[in-house]
């Protein structure tokens, strides 16, 4: 798919190299109880997941706006640095 987006062969090679540099591989982070219902280690909210994704995209959630709508300034979450390559 990267090749379809990038026009030249050099751009495709560069994109593939950049993607592979950030590949941390499969990891296990945290733990749940014996039936997998409750988190018992490294508990995070969905806002932390959002903050992690936005950090990887180079965006600051406090600066994002949707015209005509007010953003909630209650909880922006904290990036989960341990899962970032």
C-alpha cells in the first residue's frame, strides 16, 4: 500500500525504511485477572490510548479543534511511552 501512495521507487524505499525503524514487534503490556475481566497491572484509560496515538502522529490534543464545537478540557490522557518503539 505504501508503494501505491508514494510515486517514485526512492520514495517507496524511504517510506519502507522509516516504517521498519519504528517496529518494536509484539509486546505484552500489563496484566488482567484470571478471567481477563479486570486490569491488575498498568491500568490506562482510553484517553491514554488516544494521547499515545496523537503523540505518534506528532499532534497535541490540546491544540486540536473542530470548528463550531468546544473541546472538553477535562482529561487529555498521558501517552503510554512504554509501548512506543
